[in-house]
């Protein structure tokens, strides 16, 4: 057996991750674009509202007609006609009003709308008991969207509000990046021959399956250099990122690093993190390839920080879900290592509580069932004290106490 000669620090590893993904684009109708990544800026080409419209159900008026209106001295206005949404209105004169609904166009000469509940209806006229300011209860043309308004920026995640805005200005299609293809390969005779179930492969597949990421695999290889090389070569040009688990530590059959070194350039090998210190990053044909532990939690944590950084390098998005809260107990660390501490993050009495969990190994799936997050303890710290405010990164839903 042989071990890693040196481990680089977590911060040094982050500094070495400069690779970007090269993703082609496609055009989708906006109904299919939710949670995809925009490949261009999308600008409004119309006004919303497209004209002055009523913001309430009520009566369009001329504000000067209510100048001295009060409970004791109401303004009486004749109802000239009704304007339903979509109808083109005429005009009104002083002393007149028009019945309007939310979304109705504002009649010519009117400059305010009084709410129906603020009036008294007398059939062909209304009584108004207060003064209305000019433009009160009116949605002005273009106050929401206007030509040139940036609905979504390039490299951003397309969310529901972006789709609503595009629909509002009649944009039917949008250019997006094709889904990132992430290939997972799990190595090890124990997995190949099914003496150990491939829980790591399916954890990674499930975790990284996102609206903008397609996961290929997991594929399984025995502890054989030629077999590992063949399965890498077969898939490397069909994916954008590759994760290979197993064969990354100090055992005699840990062959992945040797194979990858012969196929591409090693960016770093071995990082002083817990769990997952055997993680390595390679550049194969311009594609990032992550070699990491075959243990479930170590594989998840060590691949997570690399993939997160690469996606940040490429787009204006992050897979991270940070949440700030109060630490419920002390947590310790070994100086020289950056520790990813599994935690249970929950809300109690409107406060976010982050509870460190006691775990005995990076292969325990139960630790990420009981926990839903992790905190990062820097390599220069012996620990973090109870009641400290820390940042947790969610890998599940926030719990409620």
C-alpha cells in the first residue's frame, strides 16, 4: 500500500478549480424552461401594462372633482358608462365618472379611480366622500415592464417570475443551455460482484439529478486498470463532468488515480478535508473528472464542493443552499483539516437551530438521513463554540421542531 504524500488545504483546492463547462444551447418554449439556465439576456419588447389601467374595482374620475369632498360635503358624480376589461373606453368630463374593473382601460380625461367601497351608489350617480390624488389606484402604462427591461440575465436560473414576465410581453421561446451531463462511475470488486450494494452511486445520482443536470450511470467497474480505463474512455466524450468513486485511497487495488494520471492532467490530489480527503481533480479532454472515496458521505461532500465551484465558474448560479443559524452545541475539529460537520438544521420558535450530529464514519448513510445539512470548520480552528452563529449548507429540507 502507499498513501498520499501531501494534502493541499481546502482553500488551496478551491483556488485551483478554474475549469468551466462548455455547454451547447437549445431553444425551448417558455412553458418547458422552468429551472433551466438562460443562454442569453431576455429583454422586454412591450409595455406592461400596455396602457393606463385601473388597479381596483371602482369608478374612474377626474381628481379635481373631489378636491373638497368629505363626509359632510361629498362629491356627486354621474355614471356615464361601464368599461369592462379589454373594452376601449371613451372619455368623461367634469362631474362624470365611469364604472371600471381591475384591469379596465382608463377613460380619456380621467386621472384617478375611487374604490367601489369608498363610494355610495345611487343608481345613475355616486357619492365620493374624500379627495383622490392624481393617478391614485391607476396602474400606469409601463410601470411594471417596458421595452428594454431585463427580464433575465444570461447564465441565470429561469424561475417562475421570469416565465410570467415573458408570457406578459408575449415572448414564447427562450434560448437555454442544454442540460449538464454528469457521468458517475463506481469502481470496486465488492460493488461489481454485489457483496456491497452500490448505495454511493445511487446517492450521487439522486443528489445531482436536477432540472439542469442529467446524470448518466452509475456504471460499475471491477478493480482492474484496463477495465477502469475502458469505461472512462467510453463515457468521457459523452459527458461534461465525471465522478469516479472508489480506488482513490491507499489500498493496493486503488487504481483510479494511476489510470487518470495516464489519461489527463492532475489538478490536485488529496485535500485536507474530513470526510473525503482522498479526493482528486483531473482534466481529461477539457472535462473535469473527480476521483473520490467510495464511501457515501465522503463521496457526496468531496464531490459537492468541486462541482459547486465549477458550476459557479460557468454560470451565475449555485447548487449551494446556505442558511444561517445558531449552533446548539460545541463542535470540535483537528487543526490542519477543514471539517464538514453533518448537522440537523431545524426551526424552533422562529429561530434557525443547527445541531451537530455525532457520526463515527464517512460511510454511514444514516448520518445524512438524521442530518440535512453541514457546516464547514476551517482548518485553523479547533472547533466552534455553542451559540455561535454559523452558516449551514442544506442537503435536504429544513426541519421543524
